């Protein structure tokens, strides 16, 4: 049954919707945590340490964090795989372009695929920069996330990469949230307007919240 659901177009869309909502919940929590940087190094570093001790003593040190990481990786892989396969299925179903041009879609809709690629590349860069320190610019300091964040956003390319990715994220969330609601059967004529407003507000808050961190460093508020 699971294989039959996965092989169907509806099943792949459902996987995309559920995995997308899991990542959305994480993004909201992650954004709120990021904004703690405005309360100073002590508060931000304490928060980063707390993430590694969540669930103690029942959970061992970092077990909860690794569990979250595993769920997120599974969600990203499921989301990307289903998106790619749906895209290929759509292309194979229409090898030739329509004779009559379809009505122009929104900018977010037309850039969903490229936005997904940009976000995928950004996730890799972000992990190599602030988790492993492999591409970090200012001498990565294990256990000092506040200083590592300041170092990253003290470079022009760190700001450009991050801000472009967050703009792509906003567009992706705006269209993706509404699409997920339709796929999971939440949408209706009566609810569509409210869902679109929620999608717009979520996209705006996430984009502004994430971009507030590099802006804080660039303006010297965070230093």
C-alpha cells in the first residue's frame, strides 16, 4: 500500500505537503532562536548549549538535537525527491508546449523549482559555514556560535548568500504553504482567502526574521 501511494501523483504531493510543513515548523522555531542574538553573546551561546541538553537526563547529551536533525534530513530528502519526480512526470506528460499560452502564474509559482535548488545549495553552504566550520571565514570557534555568526555576516559574500537565500525562502513558503493546504484537503472556496493571507504573513515574518540577523551585524547593533 505504501508503495502504491508513493507511486501515485497524489501520494507524492502528500509527501511534499507533509515534509514541507515539518520543515516550516522547524523554520519558525529556528527563526525565533536566531533572534536571541539581539540579547547578547551570553544569551545566544546559552541557547545554543541548551539545544544540546534538551531532554536530559532522560535523553543523553545531544540525542534530542540529533533526533531533530534526522527528522529534518528525512523531510528534506522526501521533499526534494517527490518534487523532482513530480517535475519529471509533468514534463513527460507534456513533451510539447501548449499551443495556447497558459495564464501567467505568480512569480512565486514560476520560481518554485529554482527556489528549491537555491535553498538546497544554501543548506549545504550554511552547514559547512556555521556547523562544521569548513568554509567559515573568521576562524571557526567551537562552542561560540555568537562570534561565528558575527564573523559570517561581517563579510559581503556571507550577507549576499544569506539574504538571497532568505528571499527565495519567502517565495517558497508563500506558495508552498497554500499548495500544501490544497493537497491535504484544507483548502476550499471559503478558506482560500484566509489561507493566502496566512501564507503571505508567514513568508513575510520568516524572511524579515531571518534577514534581521545579518542586518543587525551590518548595522553594528550585533557586534
